[in-house]
C-alpha cells in the first residue's frame, strides 16, 4: 500500500506570501500622510503668529491715535499748534527714558512724546495730524511697516 502525503508547506507564490510586504507599505503611507498633516499644522502656526503680530501692531496704532486725540482734546486752547505735524521714522529714535522738556510748550512736548511712542512701539512708524479749523475736525493718522501688504494705516477723526 502506498501512502501519499500532501504538503502543507507554503510556497512563495501563494497568496499569503504575496501580502507579506503590504503591512510595510501601509506604514509608509501612514507616515507620509502624517508628515503632510504636520507640515500643514506648522504652516498654519506660522500664519497665525504673523496675524497675531499684525493685530498687536494695529491695536498699538489705534491706541496711539486715540492717545494723541485725547492730548489735543485736553489742550483744547492750542489745537491749531498740532496742525501739520508729521513724525517720520528717520527723525525720531526710541528713548526709553523720555522726559518732558519744561522749556517747551505742552504742544511741543505732546508731539515729542507721541513721536517717541511711535518709534518705540511700531516699526518705521509715521504719524500725521491734520486740523480743519473750519469745522473743528482733527484727524490723526498712523502708518507703519506692516508684514501684511493688504493692511491699511490707522486714521481717527474727532470733532473738538
């Protein structure tokens, strides 16, 4: 009597042997997707940081604009003295120890302090003050070097 044996060994050409590398490919694809996702998060974080910086600068510009309007309002008898004021970045340096000069007028000291604040808070800031004597409107305008090319300068007008 002859016995016949059937082999249960897996041949390299069977289906299970063909799928042996699939797990490695799945891991590589997963790592690729994760890497793209992390790059997207890093780019979003960078843009968020720039926008936060831009919002901070805009807030500072608004505060400085209204600060000057409040100074002009407080010195209401000398409103005309503020007219035509222009602060340029090349004319002012940030002085952390700024002090009023008692030999100058309140208008001159207000303008000097405002210019110092512009120089200390905003990059390459320019400030202008326009007074319309006919209707009492005072416009204070602040512009600075922004990273956002679409950003606009800040201007506020008040009738005194």
